[in-house]
């Protein structure tokens, strides 16, 4: 048996990040503006979160296939 609670937490954090990004997109579409620096920072933060999570999920997937 494998304790997947850390993985669940990472997935939860990723969902929150996605939600935050969606909220910024809604604001940009509603008000027509967002500072380019904010968008760049959001993209950088999202990429920093997604990279390690994606790698971890690939590793777990390989374990499940064994």
C-alpha cells in the first residue's frame, strides 16, 4: 500500500492554482485589462507548480502499471 495523501495535497494545490488563474481571466474579460507583469507572474507560478506535479504523476502512473 502506498500513502497518497501528499499526492492528493499536490492535486488540490494545482486545482486552486487553476482556479486563481481562471479568476484572473474572468476579470480580464470583464474589465478588459490586466497588467502584463501580473500575467507573466501567473504563468511563471503556474508552470513552476505544474512541472513537479506532472513529473510526480508520471512516476506514480509507472508504479501503478507494474
